[in-house]
C-alpha cells in the first residue's frame, strides 16, 4: 500500500465515520451514577473475602475435627 | 495584582484536591470529576461514537479512577491518567461486543458531525467501509479511530493506549491494511 492509497483510504474512512466535532458534553449529570456505582461496588465483598470463605469451607470439609477449634475462636 | 495571584492559588487548590483524592477523599474526587468529566466523556465518545455508551463508560472510568486512587501520582497530572483509564474501559467494552451489534445507525449519522460527505462516495460504500472498520480487532480499531478519524496526535494516542509511538504507527498501518483487504473482498477498491 503506497502513500497515495493510504491517503485515499483514510479519506474514505473519515467519510464513513465523520469525526466528532467540538467539545461534546454528557447529556446529563453523571455524578449521581458514579456515586451509585461506588456504593454498589463497595457493598460487594472483595475477592479475598471469598477466598477466605472458600479456604474455611475446604478446611472444614477435609478436617472436620477443626470445627470445634473454629467455633472456639468465633 | 489579584489576577496575577489567581493562577498560583488555583494551582495550590488543584494540588490540594489531587492530594486529598489520593487519600480517597470523595469531595476531592467530586471536584476532579466535575472538572474533568467533559474531557473524559469527549475522549470516550470519539472512540465509541455513541452518546449513551459514552455516558456509561464515563461512569465506569470514574469508578475505576476512584478505585485506583491510591496508585495515583499527583505529579503526573490527573487528565492524562484518567484518559488512559477511559481508553482501557472503552477497549474492554469494544472487546465485549460483536462488531455488527456495535455499529448502530447513530454511528453512521452522528448528529454532532457536520455533513461533509463527498457526493462521489456513495452511501453504500460508506456503510460498507464503516462495517468493515467495525470488524477490525479492537486494538487496531481504537488506534485508527483516534489517529485517523479523530486526527488526534500520535503522541496523545500513544499515551492513552500506554504504548510507544512506533506501536501506534504500526497499529494504524495494520488497521488500514486489513480494512483495505476487507473492502477489496467486497469489490470496493478505495
């Protein structure tokens, strides 16, 4: 592909997908959505909580004798 | 005199917000959000070309920004960092969608875009070109969208994608070559 072909292809691409003009602004205030998202995500337990739970379940399943020890420390 | 003092005061104020944000302060985060949401939204819209998706990804970007607040380096500035996160969010979104689904009618008739259509290029060719472009791998498409369609500087594109200038040039070249091949398969010789 030579430079001339490349320029023609770029021009065609800009014809097909006109560039976004100016400085577009969101149509609404997005801050409430950001806050909602932060609340939702912070309510979800982090991955290491799940890992800890899985570890405990595994421990109890393979070593049932550990149940009284765990209950003692709870 | 007061005017001369203003930029320094603004700068101190900005720095105060950046440092507070780094500590996870939500009020400082809101200030930064208000200041930069337009730029982030505009950048994302240039990539995804759909206002509703750009809204959604702006929210996603700022959520990721907040989540990463402890890794933020105030000395490197907020906007470039947010733009990099926005670009990553847009790339993730593009990877999660099929090209045909992504290419909606509003993409082709963008209300914000001026009517610059060349009468020599038929609507059918424009549509086929847009569809062929939408079929490109997201990594190549995002580089070509920013560098070719939106005519952003290659340095800015490289920073936003977190790659070198040479890698941007290579991705744009590969995007154009694949686009050309796709169009030729459809009998269109650009």
